[in-house]
C-alpha cells in the first residue's frame, strides 16, 4: 500500500512539473509579446512568433524533463527490487 501511494505521488509530481515546464515558456512568450506591443508599439505578429517559440521551447523542455524523470524512476525501482532480493536471500550486511 505504501509503495503504491509513493509511486502515485511520484507520478503526479512528474505530470504536474511537466505541465508547468510546458506552460511557463508559453506564458512568458505571451507576456513579453504583450509588453512589446503595448509599450514599444511592436507589430502584432510578434505574438505569433514569441508564443510559437515559447511552445517549441516548452515542448523540448517537457520532453527532456519527462525522459530524465522516467529514467530516474526506473533506476529507483531497480534499486528497490535489488534490495528486496538481497533481503530475501539473507545477504544483508546487518
């Protein structure tokens, strides 16, 4: 039960960070384009450029984060499984 809860919370953490990793660059692109259009009278097409760049960088960052988080999760599971096997065989050092 405890392991399932920790795994569920770990997955929830990965998903929520992935959403933030995707949405923050898009929001920054929108905010920067709004500032440029409002205060510097930049052309309105700057919205499309900066939001697209934000979306691309957000997708790249999100994919990179999810792949590294899943690799760490798999490594953690392997360590837990190997420690359980060593406990069952009686090879603990304690």
